[in-house]
C-alpha cells in the first residue's frame, strides 16, 4: 500500500468546492497556535495511537504537519488501521502559506 498525496493546490480547490474533508493537523499545540489551516483539527502525532477513535471514518482525511514528514507517518499509520481515505498534504503548512494563503505565518 502507498499513501495518497494531496498538493496544497488540490486541497485549496477541494475546499473551495466545499468537499467534505477532515483536516487532521498532527503538529504540536505550539505550532498549531502559530499557523493553521482554517477548520483543521489538532491531534498531535504523539497522541494519534490512543486517540484514533476520534478520527471520522466517513470523510476523506487530509493529514497536515509543518513540511509533510510527520503527516506522511500519520497517514501511513491511518492507512494501516483501515482508514483508507487518508492523504498526506505535500509540503505541509509551509507550502500552504507559500503557495495558497500568505496570511498564514511561516515559522
């Protein structure tokens, strides 16, 4: 199995179309306070295994981190636990800020 990847441009397009996406941010609370995509849900990577039941299984999940490394790990974990519609956001919040929404702070 390979993890599905979503670009920030694709995410932006899908959000503009009001697609039912669950944005799962796996960064730390401090990082989330600095910068986030509106409507995202914070669930730090270190808490993912014990809070797996909080993630909806009836929506496409887009996993977000700073640059796309932690989110890739989280998406792989979700996929291994039969959450088949999990996507890794390529480039993370950094790419979102640089390419989509410059009002989201870089850090």
